[in-house]
C-alpha cells in the first residue's frame, strides 16, 4: 500500500470532518469521534482502492473481536456510512460502498432515575445565603437548570448570557444539529439563576465573556467540570460515588426530569420538545420507565397485587 493512498484518505477524512460539522450539523464531540473511527479504518484499509464492503466488514469484525462495545460499533458504522456517502458524492468512490452496512442494534440502558424528592434534595441550595461563593452560586444554578429543563450538559455549557429571558423564565437552547428551541424553567431555578447572575457571574466572568456559565478562569465552563459538580452533589446526598455502578450523572438529571414530567401528566410531545428530541420514538422510552415505576407502586400498595 503506497503512502500516497494513505495520505489521500487522511486528507479526505479532514475534508469530511468539515462537511460533518458544517453541513450535517454534527457536534464537535461527534466529529472528533467520527474522525477517530475513520483514522482506525484508514490504518486498516490504507486507501480508497481498498475501500470495499468486505474490507469494511472485516474492519468491524476486528473491532468486535477486540471487545468493543455495541454502542461503539454502532457509532463506527454510522461514521463510515456517512463518510462513504460523502466520498461517493465527491468522486472518491465509484459507489456508496458502506450503504449496505447494517447498523448494530444498541441495547438501551437508561441512567439512574431519581425520585422527585431525591432530585429536589440534590439540587437544593440556599441561594439567599450571602456567604455563598461565586462558584457555589454557579453550581446551584447549573444543577437547578439541568433538572428544571432536562437539557444536555453540552447545551448548558453552550448557553450565552443573552440566551436568558428572565421575564418569561425561558432559555434559548442550541441542541444537536444547531437546532434551537425555547425551554421554560421554574421559580426555584429562576432564583438560583438570579443569584448567579447578580452576585456570582460578575465576580468570575472575564471581561467580554458572553457565556452564561464560566469556570474559575472566567471563560466558558467545560462540560467535564459540570459533570464533576453533579458527581459531588450526588456523593453529598448519598447517590453513589463516581465510577461506581449506579452513580449519578448529568444525564441522570435529564432522564429524571423527563420521567417526572410524564408522571405529572405532561403530554409526550411536550416532553419531546422540552428535551429537543428529533424523533418521538426517542422520547417514548420514558413511557416504559414510568410504567415500570407505576407497576412497582401498584405492587407495593394494592392489597390484591
């Protein structure tokens, strides 16, 4: 295999990354994952001349033999299918080779779902305490908003100060594919957010910074830091240690919010809009969670259960 073939494929992957980012609207995390997957493919096949269906299947089979998770296999398949379509349209391939690859089914394991009482304990903070540090005010506001809106961590960290409509108690959220939606939040989240904006953010934010939430250096907060905030709160309230089975994650707050909305009588399509799901089928998974909880309560409460 010549170095020229390898270079050609590597350059094509770079061009595809821009296409995935700007045209397909994939997030930076997804683009990085796609590029990583395609880089391993490039090392496996070498160049476009060897970009055949048997070679792609052998690449996936090799990954499966090495014990990669089904979710990773599904992502790899999605990456190579998208790349194959792009490469065919660009004239690199004579046909859309990967179109016939089947995407592996992924078993869905929902993160831990808190009871409404436990969720309240997790996010509660005395935001009127004048002794609170700027970081504590920020953390309280982030926890309240994650549970109040069910937004993703990437959406929270992507918020700008100008995305807040305090009068209407709504946020302009940019989700997957750069799709924007307006989501409401409640009074407790409003109180926490006001405390952060009035007393915390002015102390931490660097001059000219537009992000709603910032880190200790005054710039837009990193998603990893938000996860650490949730994990600390979970440990403090006895919801499990980070890295241990059943520990709480930011996505657990998203799932808890959706479940509690449905249990409170919200319409499925309302929850779909709140979460920013493109498909109602994705939202329907929460109906199974609610049904399981209903059955558990029934079994405990009904005298003839």
